[in-house]
């Protein structure tokens, strides 16, 4: 059985990748405490030790607002780290998949963004992730960069992932009304990445759920409806400007999903169906 190394394995997507791949690969799941990808020497030693056939990088500095004030750290983890992995993957002949984000775009397009659409990040986080994409493909165009958007699923830490916790406790939940997104369900993205690893395809890909674009308020409202009597919180709509967050966010950033049946790259299910599945734990 070939081996597959997952970095950032303690995170939402990393955990799902390890679970989705364990029957097809010998999975080596490494948390940041076990491998800091910003440390070039540590990456070199790790890949030399394990010599995996496939590497999927789910590690990143993802606190968008912290990136604004910690620019050096953002580029160290989101640009230098992927370069270290790509260079050492090339050295051992491994296939490499790097996870990126919709934040490489400015969110002003009325049409869905294609992988070929020109990027234009408006935050340090977005700029550092774009630099990571470029670093990976400067090493090899045969490696894959997969952009996700609004990642959600049980066990994460962002708004979309903790929506069940927020809504099932007394209080007020604020949902942004003036953005548009097609979110990505972590469990389905993990299966997509496994298919991509089997195809060993190179280039830029978008992995987002099917369905109509939504705002985060729409997302939370549907979650509240699914939870029914389990929901206790009051949901209110706010604009992005009202939140006064340090970093700018792309406001209308819908990614066009990359499906290719000839290479086994599937269409992901509708985000509304995926949301229902992810909320099941709060209804038991």
C-alpha cells in the first residue's frame, strides 16, 4: 500500500483527509507539533524519513485578521512552507497537493471565478496564500493546487464549522448578509483530494460544493431551520462593514468547481445536503 503524508492533520480538512484516505494509503498524519512546514530542515528530514508517495498540505496560518499584523509569519507559513514541501516532494519523487483559498481573489466579479481567473488578493492572508500557490508551481506544474472556500464540517473552528454550537446555545448569532460564496464541505473535499491523488493531475483546481451561492446569513438560517427545536440562539443579519474586522474579505467570491469525469474528479454534493449531514451530531 502506498503512503500518503498529511500536514496540518489536527485541522478540519486534515482530519477528514486522513479519514478518507486510510483505506487506500498508509496514512502519515502529522500535526504542527510534529512537523512545522515553515522549518525547511524539519521538512527535509521528515520527507526523507517517511518517503511518502503522496503529500497533501493542509497546514496554513488561517487567522485572516492576525495575518494583517503578523505579515512575516503569514508568508513564512503560507508561502515558504509550501515551497519547502514542494521542493522536497520533487526531490523524493512524491506527488504533491497544496490547499489554497478563494481569498486569492478580490471578490468583485459577478461571475464565478475559474481556476484561470486572474487573482487579486485584498488581504495579507490572500497575498500569502497566492505566494504559496506560485511557489508550488514554480517547483513543478505537475503538482496540484486546490482552492476551497468557506470550509465547513463538524470539528472545525471557523464560523461555518461551529454554527451548530453557536445556534444550540442561548445568545445572538450574527450572520453576514452582503457576501456571496459557495462553501466547501470538508468530508467531500477530502474525497475529491483522494481522487486527485489517484489521478496525479497537475494544475489549479477549485473544490466547492454544488448548489446556489449563499451569504453566511443564509447558511446560518438554513442551519437554524435544520436544527429546529434544538436551536436556541437568535440569528441576526449584519453587514461586513458593521463587523469592523482588520482584514478585508472578498465579498462576492463564488468559485467554479473543477470536475473532470475522465480523471475521476467528482462534482461535490449540494452544500445544503452536506450541511444537514454536518449538523446531525447536534440533533442526537
